[in-house]
């Protein structure tokens, strides 16, 4: 015998605005407190629940993992800024094709060094790519080492502009390109054109859980046969004659022994078959 248990449909709208939805905000605080204690989050988020909440709001709005956001969203002077690697990944994933860089040398530039000024090569770079929607080729603004020196990027303590200028100038050219043509990426906007649509209610299909067959109970042991007591010995019957036939021996009802009631074998309860649940786990 198979029992089908039908679970009713559950429909609920998933809110992504944790700063205006009270229930979502409370849930974000519980998750955020856990994340603030993780030693793998950047320093700007460690033991800093407000920063984590902001990162979680951006993650919910962009449908990203909060960990991905915190690892790529740098807080610079109190302002969240996407890392260059994240901007490049966003560009090549959803906005442009054939992203490449044009690099030239524009002489030298004087920078402050040990004991005076020194000259470095004035590299210049710009990003070029093809828009996925229009097929138009777009060319970003130039970035050069002279700009890096003037803006203070080069002279910072531990600056990578001194040790890997070609890598850093490409990163800066890509972020300038995104700021000009795709500013929504720089301010934490949606990465996918379709992700700006409001979230649809999540409808969970009805689940039917089929139980296993009933386990037949063990057959009861046959009842102990009842024994009749021997009839009392009485005067033997006189032999039969033609005039008087022999008297039939009286039938005496036997006294039956009381048989203890035996408890039936336990019935095994049906076990739920959860194979379908695991098969549909990834849906």
C-alpha cells in the first residue's frame, strides 16, 4: 500500500531591498553579525556591521554573493569603490566584446626619488572594446604615467605603480572606459540588463512524497490448543442386550484452559521515500 502525501504550494516574494523591508533588514543583521567575525573578509568589514550591511544591500540589488561583493568592493575614504578586476570582469561578461588596450610611450616624466628627481617612461594606455548591443567600437580616454604622478597614485607608500606600471595603467584605463560608457558598473548598478526587472514571486511546486509499502506484520503464533480434562470415571455401562440397548456414555463438556493473550507483533511504520526530494534538490 502506497500513501501519497501532498504538500501545498508555497508562494512568497523575495525582497532584495534590505534597507526598507523590515523583515529583510532583521535577517540581514543576523547574517551580517556572522560575517563580521569571519577572518576572510577584508579589513574594512571585519567587526564592522554597518559596512557589511551596505555590502549585503549591494549584493542583493545585483544578485551577487555578499562574499564576492566584500572581496571586490574597496572602501576608500568612506566611499565604496569597485576593484579594477571586478570592473573588467563586469565589462567582458555583460557589456563588451574584444576588450583590448592600446599602449604607447610619450617620452619621460620627472618624479621625486631618492635624493632628488628621477625620470621614468611616460607610458600611455587606453581601452578599446566593441559594444555587445550595438556593435559599435568604443574608445576610452588616455591614461599616462604623468597623470599617475600628478594624481598621487604613483607616490603612495607601497604603490604598485612603481613596480608594475604596465599592469596598473591597464587597470586604470579599463575603469576610465567603464566610467565613460557604462557608469552603472562603477556605482554598483546591475551587471545584467535583465537583472533590473523586479523580482518575481518564487513559487514552489507542490511536492508529492510517496511513502514506502506497508510492512506486513509478522504472523501471529498459532494459539495454544485447548485441552479437555478427562471425564470422571464412572460405573461402566452394562453390556447391551436385545431388550435394553447399552446406555451411551454421557458427554461431558471439557473445561478449557485459559490461554494468555499474546501481543501481536509490532507493525513497522512506513518509511518516507525521499529520493524525489534529492532529485529535485537543484531545481
